[in-house]
């Protein structure tokens, strides 16, 4: 599966560069009996459906012209925006999320919790700091970035 992701990343990057779009993520997953190739793209003011369709068409052409076929099984190609709860994967994603509300999942619990949501108020190569509320108290906690399994933007309710 990682070779599929790598191949698709290499094929889609020139298409995105040509259109000044950003690659957020590529995933190749099996859900039920079907395989899905998902490509998440974005640009500074958000991506629209026509831009997703353009990338989908061009990527589909490139995939069809590959010999040997990098994905021999049947699959569905989906090109979309990462959405409001965009994952934080690259350093640039984390930097853009500074002072924004985020959700993090940890590999191991800290103070009995593996999930935290709050405003990321500080960031460096080793740590990130969240400010969050517990009832009426505001808590500031710093996490080692190597202990963070997943991070994404979050919507505050």
C-alpha cells in the first residue's frame, strides 16, 4: 500500500504544482469489499469542486497510462478538500495551525487522557502547547511532539 501512495504522490505532484495547489494527503484503504484511493488537496483560500474534478481527471489519465498498472485491483478515486477538520501532517500544517483550535491523539495517556482539544498557543520542533478549558479553569499543557499520534484542526463547540 505504501508503494501505491508513493506512486500516486509522484504522479499527482506535478499536476498540483502546475495549478498552485497543495497536496495534503494520499491514502489507499480498503473499506468493506472496496478499495479507495483518496487524494486530499487544498490551496490558501480553499479548493472548489471544479478544481477537484480537474485534478481527478488529470490524475486518472496518468494512472491509466502507467505500465505496469500501479494499482491492479479495482478502486474508487476520490479527490477532495481535507475539510474543516484538516489533518496536520507536515511541519507547514502545524505552523499554520498555531493559535487555532486543534485535536490531538496521543500514543499513551497523560494524566489519564489520550485525547486533548484546545488552542495551540506555542510550537517548536520538539513540543506543542495547548490551552484548553476544564469546567471554569484554563489549563496550559505542553506535549512532546513525538508522543502525538495524530493531530487535526477541530471545530470548537
